[in-house]
């Protein structure tokens, strides 16, 4: 059917464009735009100029969608309906445009019995070298558009050519694009024929499939002529021969390709397919706008007119040919001359093969860049529509860092790393097991799909009349829920959420006193079920609840754990009310948006549906369809990663509005545990009150977390003026804390790539656990911890260290020891204050006063941590990250201890074992570390210690 060519005479047509039909050529338009279709302009071209098809590509859509406001109402309508990423928005807009154009051209399709009337939609240019991805997208788009006169555009790369065969065998009409060389065209034609044969062999109809091979023309002359001109400028010996080829090679190349088409069409193989109704794969001349003003503006139309071909013409050239184009059967003229031109090009070393190979590569890159620009424009429009429903990220960077981030952004765009993250490509990092730990990327969608389970649980928990919820967990199982509890506070009519993440006996008793155990829902959160701390917390509060209720309290307990864990077995054996499962492919610090964060959130009255729907907006913003330049997670990650790796700004200093201040502790774990390993990493600094510029070194990046209309800390302005990089993350509403969770998770994954580490393992956390286990086992056997002796004692303060650190510190009084210790601090270092004491307002205030004194005197970053809480957080970076930490560990004699039911040891013994195990690993890693133990009154001992530190800093 498609072999039938109209015999309409030239005198019966109204323009040169319509006259192409007489020569068997179909004029298509290389342009699409919604208004052009809606206002009747496209239909007018069909009716008046004999237009018979439309092609599109990323550059065309970029001009149509990315500029002006024409598509803004449609974007608003789509986003009001559902959250969509920039890529999904573009695709929906494009599909609507393609469908509308298909409607206009359907009469042409019917009239020509499927020869013409097609509209082309290109697969993502990012897939040009991905055969599996290309065929998958071709099938998906074919189904989504659902129009018989659609053609799916597939690039003629080797990978694309393989996909062409599969698409044709599937019954998909295909426009093969970016063909420059005869060999590439031969491969594409072979793929088309093979695809038809594959389909016919299954007894399926092949008469309704159509294909064109888009052979690019003017770009070849652009490259070849450039080389000719270069040689002519050097008075090349073959100047005359070179000059004779100028403006000839592209047309000659096309004519030779057409001769191959004619030869194949005569073959017995093709005739067998034609007998079954197969349509020939017509050559489509593409890139037919004239680039060199020395040539006719209709050169690449007039010189390529011939039967069974298509010319897809850009709008300006379309108008020019209508105005002054000349018709003749030019394609089969002077074929011998064309062969001679090709031979001469080869003789003169113009390297047509190299040129065409580069043009394919350049074409793919250009379309990818256009697609990046397009998606960036769509993302900007998306953000404008979403407005305050979406948090914002902005950055004030010194020029050198700004330029380096821009360079890194270009590299990420070129290498497609954002898309590769979403494709679970471990080569983004170390090509290790990273792909097994990426389920957090889609956990929001997963939990929304199962939201009813959480909402039913919330209603049931509320109906039980609990006054309190006590979550027992460590690290990722506790820090996220703590942020939610402190950010949202107590909801009216719902229980109060408390979090316990310490083995300090005083802290345990404080939480016990804060709740009514008979009216408390206990949530035991442990991914593996084998972590010491949640297990002994559970044992304690099970006994407390049992005593309060006078019966086994299983109905008051809920477990969150991974399937098949020991905690699941315990929960089943103890008759827990509910067991919620985590995803084994999500690490603890990335688990806040999974059940580990959502179960306590739901039970405490947070609207988890609205929370996740809000969070999904950020997931879509960081999607693989959002280019690196406008992807907030990627940009944040590149800023932090490049600042740390290239400029030594590895101290990420967190400043936060009071309403979201608890996010800082969660960020500490995420950043430190993800990046601090193999001697690399970023060191997060939380709750360090801002100072004036002179107290800082050149190792800081400030992250300002701002809620609503809260005014930024006035000291940030001075830091900016002094050249410090400041990143501002603004949350219009508290519910967007979920967006912040995902933003920083994605950014941290990006940092891991920049640092060339695996951001999903935590090799050094386990070492402390091992040392702790040795000590608790020893206590269980002997009833006492292994003996240790201080190397110095000064009143209530006793000092401990390994042999290397002891030798460096001497054996004087407290002030001299501390002076020697802090004298080891140098530029770019940080001081870690690691306090194994109860974390309450008084001790936190003490830690703040000490750290600020250290910062202001030494001009270095300071971290104030409470153990054992930090062991599952920043402890990884302190042991495995850069050797820039100087640590002061503080332990104390417990005022009272709490036994662990069923165990030989107590909470106090466990805490002591954790502190000693922590110090032993620090020492084994060669860290500059000192431990001071307080006997007697903790309050008095802390005062004595802070006085000694201040004296040491003053040089007394």
C-alpha cells in the first residue's frame, strides 16, 4: 500500500511544496508546538501545502515548552491532579501535543493508506547507547500515545539499531534518527527487514508497520566544508580538488545511500516481504536547513527530490521552498558524479567515516543537552506552580567553589549520574554492593501505596487511650522519630512521643518517670534485632510494663524490624500487638521515611498521608528526570562534596530554626556515618552557636535550615561577606521536614560519589560493638570489667589513654594534661567532646559552653556528643574519617544504676563498656584521644573539668 505514489500533475497543485508529491516525495515538517496545532496552522499546511507528516526532537520541544508561558496552564492543571517530576510533566505535555498533531494528520494517514500522516516522538536521548532502555521506552511510549499514526524515533546508534529490530517485530512504527553514514544506514535497513521477518515468522501482520530512516544532510557539509576551508587557508597542494568538493559531500552521501535503498528493494528477500504487504523503509532527509549562507536556502530540498522519500523541513526552509523552490527529479541525477565526490573525499583524507562518527556522538550529546535544558525549564515552571508547597535550596558560594560546582554539574550531566542513581547503577560509587541499598529512593511511593495500614493502626492506637509512646532504639531507628516528635510536638487528643536512645542509667530512669507505663505504647525499633541497646531497653521496659499492668504486656508493645530478624521472633513469642517490617534494602540512617519513622509518627497523630504526599514532591524534584543543574539534591550534594574534597571545607556546620533544630542530630548521623570512612569524609557540626568570622578557619560550609518566615541568624551575613559558603534550605511549613529528609538523603548519596566511597556501609561502627561485646562478656564471666589504671589523677578527675597518647600528654595536673592535649590541635582539625553522661538541659548547656570556649580559643570546629548515642551516628566518622579529630571523652561515676532483667550486667556496666570500647578503637586508629573520668558529684566534676579546660586554653 505504501508503495503507491500519487501521480498528481504539477499543474494541479498550488505550490512547490505540493509539487513534491508529483516526484513521489512527501514533505514533513520538523516542528511541533501546541498553539501551532490549536490555532489551525498545522491543519492549514496540510490542506494548502500538502504537508504529510511531522517530526519532533528534544530541541524542538525545548523551544516550544521551555520558552514563554504557553504551557503554564497545562502544567498547573497536571500538578493540581498529581505530583509529577519534571520528566513526567514533559512527557505528558509532549504526549498531548503528539496526540493532537496525530489527530490533524489522521486524514492524511487514511488517504495514503498508512504511507504518510505520521507524527514522530523521540525516546529519551539519554538512552542513545542503551539498547534495553531504548526498546523499553519505545514500547511504553507507543502504548501511552496509542495512535496508529505515531512513529517512535530511535537513534541510529549501534545500540539503537538493535532496538529498531525489536520494535519493528513488536509492530511499532519507527523513525530511525541521527543517520549520517552509509554503513549506519545499511545497518538500520537490515534491522528493519530483519524485524519484519521476525514478525512475519510468527504469522503476524506486517502491512501496518511503517518506518523511515532519517539521513542527516547539512551537518555533514558543515564539518567537511570546515576542514576544506582550513586546508585552503593553508594553501594546500590539492586546493583545487578540495574547493570542488565544497558543498557537495552531503548531497553525494545521500544519493549513494538512496542507491543502496533501490538495490535492496530489488532483492528477492525484500520482494518476499513486499508480497506480504510490507512497506519500504523510506529515506527521510533530515537536517535540511541551510547553515552556510553561501548556499541556496533551499539547497538540501531541491537537490534531494526523488520517489519514495521524505524530506522533513524546518519551518524557515519550508516557507522558503514554498516561495521560490524549484522542482526537478534531482535525487537520481548525476549519480556517477556523486560516487566520484565520495571517492575524492576519501582520496583527500577528509575522513568522512570519522566525521560521521563524531556527528552521531555530537548529535546524541546535543539532544541530551537540549533535553537537559528542556527538563530544567519544566522544573523551573513546576517549582513556580508548587510555590510554598516545596522547600527551597539556595547557595551563596565563593567564586572558586561556585565554578568548581558548575564544572562538576556539567560532568554529572554528561555522564548521566543522576539517572544512573535512579537506575541503581553501583558504578556511580565504587561498583560495590551499593545497588543493594537503594530502596530508600522509592520508599515514599511504596508507603503511600500501603498508607491504609498505617492509618488503621493510628486510629486503633488512639482508641486504646494511650497517654504516651516510648520508642526504644538507636541511631537511624531513633533519630528520625526524635525529629518528628520535636518538630510536630504533641497533637491534641493523641499520646506524647518519647524516644530513648541511651544506656545511661539516669537517662533510662528519667524516661521511666516521664511516662505512665500502664498507659504507654512501647515501640521497639531494631532492624536486625541483634543490637545490644534496644534489646536491654526492651528487657527493662517489658518488666516495668508487666509490673504496672499486672500481666504480660505484649498488647502494649509494637515492633519495627526487618523480616526474619531476631526481634520478629521475640515479638511473636511475646505476643506483641503489632509487628511492622522495615525494608532490608534500606540502611538505618536512610530509614526515616520507612516504617521506622512512619509507625511512631502515625501513632502520635501525625497525618502520615499528608506527610508522605508532601515528601513526594521532593522525591520528584530529585528524580532522574530532573537534570543535575536544577536537581536540588544533586546540587546540594555537589556543593558539600566538592567543598570538602577540593577545598578542604569538610566541616558541615548546621544552623537551624528552633522549630526544626532537632533535624541537625539526624543530619549528623546521615552525613558522618555515610561519608566518614577510609580516611575521607565530611564532619557534621551541630548546635555550635555561630560566632564572628575570625573564630573560624577555612574548613567550613554552613547549612542554614530555616522554617517559615524565621529570620536568618544575623551572623550569617558576616560569614558570607568573609567568603564562607552558606547553603540555605527553607521549609515554608513544618510538614516539609519529610522533604528535607529526602533532600539530604539524596545529597549524601551524591557526596559519596564525589568522594568515591560507598555511602551506605559503616565499617567502623562494628569495631566499637566488638570491643563492647568483649567487655560485657568479660563482666558476665567475672562480675567485673577488666581492670584499668589512670595515668594521672587530679582530685575528682582521673585521666586515661593508650601508651602513645599518654607519652604525648605527660603526667602533670589536669590543666597541664589538657593544655598538652589541646596543644595538639592544628588548623583544619576539630575537637570532639564525647560525654558518656545523661543528656539533659543542664549537661547540654555545659557541653555548649565548653565547646564554644574551645572553638573561640583554637579557631577550630567542635562537636559536642553524648554517648552511647553518637556511636551509631558520628562515631563512624570519628574513627574511619579523616584523622583531623582531637577527642576528649568524658565518663562519670553513675549516681545510681539500673539492672538489666535476665542479664549479668547493668545499664551502667554496658555504658562503661561502650565508652571503653569506643576509646580503644579511637586509640587503635591512632587518634589523638584522652579520657577523663569524674568521680563523686557529676555537677561538681563537670564544673572542675570546664575550669581546667578554660585554664588550659589560657595557657595557665
